[in-house]
C-alpha cells in the first residue's frame, strides 16, 4: 500500500514537471518567434526614416562540456522507466467539480429600529395597615370637690373631739310643804309636777343617746353620710338641666335641718330652688358628733 502511494506521488511529481516544462517551452518559443519577427522588420523601417542600421556580430557559442556516456545512459533509462510507469499506471479520472449555483444575495431587509426599552415599573410600596387604635374607655370624671368643703373637712379632721361629759341630773323641784288644803288643789299640784318632770327626762335621754352616737362616728364619716343623703334627694334637675349650687344650712342636736340658704347660685333660679327643697327633704340628717359646727356649707350637683 505504501509502495503504491509512493509511486502515485512520484508519478504526480513527474506529471507536474512535464506540464511546467512544456509550458515554459511554449512561452520561450513564442518569445523567440516574436523577437525574430521584430528583427526582420526593423531594418526596413529604419532605412526609410531613421539612421543606419546597426551591424550585428554573431559570436561563436561557447563549447559545451561533453556529457559522459554513462550519465546519458542513466538519464535515458530513468526517462524510459518514467514513461513505462506512466503508461502502466491508470490515469485517475478527475471528476468534474460541480460548481454550486450562484447564491442569490438575500434581499435587503430594512433595519428595524430597536424599540425603546419599556420604562421600568416602580412598584410603590403599599402602606402598611395600621392596627385600629385601642378603644379608650372613658372613666367618669371625679365629682368636683368644692374647696370650701375641703377646708371644712380638713378643719373637722383636725378638731380634737372632746370626750362626752355626763351632765348632772337637773335638780328636783323643791316642793313646798304647805298646810294641807283641799284635795282638788293637791291633785292639781301633783299633775303640774309630773308635766315638769317629763321634759327634763326627755332632754336627759336625748343627751345620753346623742353622746353614745357621737362617740362611735368620726366627723369625716358623718360629713360623707350627710352629702350622700342630700345628693340622693337632688338627683335630677327640672327640665333636664344641669348645674352646681353651693348651699349653707344649720341643724340642731337631733339632726333636724333649720335654715337653708344659697351661698353660690348656679345661674338658674329653678335649679337653686330645686336644690334648696332637696336639702330640706333630707332632714333629719345623722346626729353630728361632738365638736362639729352646726353650720354646713356644701356644693350640690344637679343632673
């Protein structure tokens, strides 16, 4: 296989050399013929118009070196072998190369103008849902306290409550010893003595009972009870109106309310009159402890 490949390569080289040699000979002959033709025509043209023709001197060719017979025989044998190999080896038929059909240039496509990039969509953050505010439970405002009441209460708290002193029993009425008279007169005197004894006994009993209550109640507790009782009677104002009235009233040892007056008006006479009547309806109030003033000033709110 390698020998055949070598022979093919050698034959192709010889073919190329022969081809180039024949081409060179052809070109050389063409040049020689053209030169000979020109050399023949120049003397005639110059004889007519130009100067005298130049004299051509032919020189004898240089003697060529004699080629020895052995080398000439070797070259002849090589040429003969080359010719035989060219005759024996089949000439490979060169398949004609099919030229591809001309490619039509693609139709010119109008350059599409690139569409501008879409504007970036900026996502606006959604506002966070704020939790609902906690329900505010309205606490009822404290009842306004009159500064006058505060002063009275503070004064009552700081007052030293004296211990109840038992009063000596009232002296018995002195009965005059008279001479016996008639019975009707004696009976009348006994009845008068009984009538005089009854008020004194009632007064002593009231004093002992009031002393026992006063010893078990503080002034602040008594004042709270009095305010509660008065406020209970003055719950609602007439015609659904509102107002605050400051009143002053006095009381006796049994808690019975006496004179009632308006110390500070609410601005409406109807409300003032209603509160005054409510204070009078609260009589009697709890029996006051010892040392408490018999005059009370209090603010009453009418709703």
